[in-house]
C-alpha cells in the first residue's frame, strides 16, 4: 500500500487526505492544533465559490469541477456546505476584468449574464448602482461554509482511515519530525498555509493580516457580490453571523501563530463606509462578528505545487482564491503523487511577475 504524510489539516490538506485514503493510500494527517481552528485561513466562516477568473481558463474549469464536488459532498453528509445563491460582479469599466471573465465563461459554457447596473435591485433589498458600467451575474456561484466544511472533511478523512497526529511538524530531510518522532512515507505533502514560509524560506510567499467583518444585517438568500476594482466583497447572512462586507486587498505582514487577533479600526471604517454607499439602507449597521485570518500569497496569486525533493511536495499560496477549488484540486494533486502527469509550470518556483487577475482583488492598499 502506498503511504503519504500530509502536513496541515486546512481545506487543502484535509481534502487531499480524504481523497488519497478513499483511493487506497495509507495516510497520516498532521495538524499542530485541530482542523478548523481559528488560526487557519481555512477557518473563516465563509468563502466564495465562483468561476470568473478574468482571462484564465484553467482556474475557471477547476472551479466548475469543484462546484459539483461541493454539491456531492453536501449530499453525502446530509448537510449543505455550499449555498448557491449566485454572485453579482460590480463592473466599473466597460471593458475591464469582468468583461474578460464573461468571455471565458461564455467559451466554457458556464451560465452568466451581463446586466444593467439598475438590475442590482432585483437581487438586493436596497442597492445603489452609482459608478457601475454593468453587472456580471453568475447564477451558479455562491457561498461556502468554510469552517464547517474544513471540520467535516477532516472528520470524513479520519473515518476513511486517516491517522490524525497532533503536533508541530518540521522537515527532517525527506521525512517529517513531530515532537521528536520521525514519520516516514512514500510521499510527503506540506500544506501548511501561512506557516510554510518559516519552514521553506525559499518559497515566494508573503503572509498578510486580513480582517474579516460581518454586519448586523439579516439579508438571507441574497447573492454574493464582488466589487473587483476596489477589492470589496461580501454576501448575505449565513448561519446567523451577519452580512459579510470586507476587503480582499492585502493587509500588513503578519505572523500567524502569535499575531494579534483583533481587527483594525481602519478596516471597520472602510467596510462600513462601503456598505453605506452601495447599500444605503445599511448605513450605520454595527459589526456583529469579526475575525482575523491571514493570507499566504504569491506575487501573481498562482499557487505553489512543487516537488522540492523526490517524493516531497509543497502546496501553498492559495489564499484569496484557493478554498473553493479544494475537492477538484485534491484529485489533481492525487494524480501528481501517482506520477500520472507533471504539475502545471505555473505552479513552480520560477520568478513571478506581480499580477492581480485571479483573486477578487483588483486594488491593493499596500
């Protein structure tokens, strides 16, 4: 039986562990805390699932495959992990990122519509279309229950025979050391998120502090929304934590283990101001729930999927647009570990040119 150690029980690590266990691998999953703990980027309450990725077809295809994976998973456990209420993109330019996305969606046969800005009132109880050229509507997009999904998938992995080891892992040659115990397997996969740069300093990764805000607004069943050019996004109330309105722009450098878990006043002010401008009836809404997570980012937002030594792989750089892909990505990485194909060159450790077309962030404060 083939064996593998997966380090990190975030959404990528847990999804990969589950996939491998169910296809005949002997799997050890190592996590220094617990799956879904608040320090994980995967442990935010929600993430968006959408197929629009600017001009990029690869991620659009993968997202489409992942969508079915999330629907199947919800059916399997008898609990929805994905709310498909659609996503509205607020396009500020006639021929910008949203128009390019629509072209790719059309070529792939993914449902979408281009709408007049005033049509936003079809989707939201109150909406101000000021400054918008058009809306891009993705009806088969929506919101994932991120923390719950991470916990559920880790539990399914254990039920499938995965051995879950708790402890801080560090590289030991081509093996893994956890609290002085050396673990060995045919393959090792490091999926440590924001902890990867400390373990592998050569990776082109920067870790940033990200403040997430949910407001005391009971809009349920409304679509998710993204204002790409100003890096603002959100959605209606899911699981009673309020309406999300937050920024996808990169925050300040951050240490994930010891960094402050208090959101900045500036983040609250910026999100509150945006909410009041775009949804005037919500002006003055108070923050109901807030959380600090972190991004682990590459300059171009392309992921790192790289074999650093024979049988030793690093997965990372997924923040901002990686969560939704997890069910499909697990299958892709499983094929890499089986030697069925080589990874896409885009995922290597080559020099990367800064680019912003893959996330929901067309603007940075940095």
